[in-house]
C-alpha cells in the first residue's frame, strides 16, 4: 500500500511539473487584490519576516501583486507589494516574494523595502 501511494504521489508530481513548466509564461497581475487570500498571504509574509528579522513591521494591506507558475516550486509564486508600518510607525512599502507549493505549503522567498 505504501509503495502504491508513493508511486501515485510521484506520478502526480510529474504531471503537475510538466503542466506548470508548459504553462509558465511570466508574471500576471492578480485579478482581485482585495481578495481575502491575497490579503492573508501579505499578512503571512509580514509575520514570517518579523519572526526572522524582529523589526516590528506591522501589516496594513497588500496594494498590488502578480503571480506566475513556477516549475521549480511546482506551484505558484507571488510577488506582492505590501503597505506596512515600520518599527517607528511610518507607512512603508515592502516587496515580498512567496511560493505556494501544490501541497499547500507557503514559503517566504524574499522580503525587502520597495524601491
């Protein structure tokens, strides 16, 4: 049974990877920046960054974003521009890149002040 499950999982990974790499055409604007999922991803990115940097950045909202299919990640990569308050309370813009694997795991790839 375990071998069957592993073979099935490997087959699914192979199919998803081939579809993702075939469809990967670049970055596309997020259709609804105010969607709860988009705002949750932005909040998660700020929280995750603050766990590592401890610079007391506070999430306000995602103001723009785009997505792309990522064959290495076997999922979707998001580039978000986030309005957040820095440690002194000043509103700043930050750029976050996140990956969401097909299994649902989210990873923070980068988080930096916007240029």
